[in-house]
């Protein structure tokens, strides 16, 4: 099993920044948590969960949703088993619970992700 714990959420004013972290631990057969591609997703109240960003296990491939491209940066430190999401120029419509997830390969598709954290809440005030 792979366990994921997000942190770094909170309240920020529109135009502000937050840096989310996702600490991974555990392993499945043949893989440690650092051998997984990692993704960030978000779910606003009353809306479906949506893809935000993803990074391959070595960090060589990165995907972003069009809505965050140029403002958000995903990165990882495999020595610390941690993935980060730096979010800049936040707007109130981005208020949501943010989740990290692990997949065998990098993807923007929710169904590709096998393990999920509990989420961290981000509130952007206007």
C-alpha cells in the first residue's frame, strides 16, 4: 500500500500563492512510493474532481491542465518522498480540496490513479 498525506492548504487572498506538499510512504510489490507518477487534483464544492498537474516518477515528464499552466508548478524530491505544487496567482474559483494521487504512469486521467490522499483545503478569498 502507498500512503499519501497532503499539507500546506489554507486561506489566501486572490492573487496570492500557496505551496502544497504530499508526503508518500509505503510500497507495493516491486515499487516504492518514489517509483510512482504523482498527480494533483482538486474538487470544488458541488463539482467533479478535476486534474491539475502530474509528474513522472523521475520528473522528466510533466503535465498541466490548461487552466493552471504558467501559474502552477509541480515538482518532486524522491529523496524525501515528497511532491510539491506551487500555486501562484490564485483566484477565488480555485477554492477546492486539493488531492495528491499516485499512478503507475503519468496521466491526466483520474482512473489511472490507484492511491489517494485525504486532501487539503484551499480557500481563495476575493
